[in-house]
């Protein structure tokens, strides 16, 4: 437990920051047409097998999205169900919501708290709570959400959900988007005060917002190393200067999603460097793997002042987050 000395930070906040880079797998459950009757069944079963393998291989995270109505792009509308199944096939891998859509028309805050706490209990305390607000008209319009209001909905929904996870009993809320009387929301999560919180950052400005709220930033690989350095530096500087935790724990980490390629034939995908040329009957063009990514993996790194991608895994020996000394090892 770390007690922040920074006057604007919550006195009970706990800093979560890891010294090493961590790796994970990221699922959207993409399913291009044509679909046969067993297509979705195979998609989910194969993903579960992959997650069990990732756990055995020492991969740190499995992240699962929440999307609605986005056929082909994402058939993952109930991530809490998928992650619960993963929890019973694994022993150590972290279970990341990447993300829960927290605007109340998508998910009532009490229901978010109930589902997250239950998953945390049955997994032995392995949940990371990624949050977001959606961006597509198909999703927002399907739930009658005005795009101009989704950010405010995200924030109010998240604040109430975190209170439901921690208050015994929850003392009630009367806001613009959520009105709820006092109730004791059960169960409570295994991780106290609550699982690490993240927000999806499809825009760089949201990385800044994540730092202001003391939560992790789930970003995408749309920047080069020099741009990344700027935004990593900005994240930790903002966290130290302006961070006011939205919950009762600070998650001082940044994750980046980047694609990688899979090929069924290792010899074809990676021809021997000792070979004078491609195998007989093939060409160099054919030796390349197909340009169809099948799995994406996020890279979590928790450092600042980085000069290159190789240095992101080496944080400074001493830094401050909301006035608290950052951890040099996992506090989870």
C-alpha cells in the first residue's frame, strides 16, 4: 500500500506500476463472411484453446473487447462470459476487459460492478477493468446514445461502478445519467480496493485524460517511437502534476496494441538463413506469410523518459505518481 503525499490525490489510493514490459493477446472475435452454421462456435472454441496455451507459455494478459452489432469486425458482445470461461482454463494469466462500455445505456454501473467482482472472485483476483465509451454509430445509435454525451456518460458510469465495487453499502447516486438508491452491491472483488482500471485511448488526447484520472491507458500502435516518447512522458508528467484518482487505486501503466503475423508452416514463413535461396518450386514472393493478422498482442509498459522502444521496459529507479513513489515490482 502506498499513501500518496500529493494533496489532490485520494489518501487511500494505491499505486500500481510494474517494472517490466508485459505481453498479452487481444481478441475482437473477427469473423469474415461467408459464415457456416458452426462458424461462431469454432471461433470461440479456438480462442479458448489459444488462451489456455497463452497461459501455459507465460503470456501475461488476455484482453477481450466489448462490441455490439459490428458483424464480421467483432462478434464479442459478452466479454464477461468469455473471460469467465478463460478463467477456468487458466491459472495465472490476467483477464483484461478491453473494454467494458461504461455509458449506462450499455451497462448499468451496478451490473458492471457485480459482473467484474464475480469474475475477480472466480479467477482468484486476476481481472483488469478496461473501460470505454464506443465510437461507432452502429453501437451508439443502437443504444440511443448521443455521441456528444458519451464521454460524460463514460465518466459518470465508471465513477458509480467503482463506488459500487468499494462502498459497503453503496450510498446512492443522483446524477445526470445514473440515479440509484443506496444498496449493498454484492459480491465485492477479491482485489482490494478494486481491480486495476484502464481506459481505451483511440485518440492521443485520451492518454492525457487517463493520466488525469489516475488510470491506465490502453492505446494503439499508431505512433512511431519518438511520438510514443512524447505521449509516455506526457502521461507520467500529467499523472504526477494533475492526477486525481477516479477510483481508490492508481494504475500507472500504458499498454499498446500491435499486430503480429501467424503462419501454419514455419519453414515457409521463416526460411533458413543458411539456404542459398527459396525451396525448389517456390519463389521469394511465395515464402512470405499471408498478410492476414490472426491474433493481436498488446504490450504493457510502465515507464517514462524513454528514448526508444527498447528502453520502455526500464523505468527510472525513482519517480513520482500523484506524489507517491512508483512501485518497482508488481503490486497485484
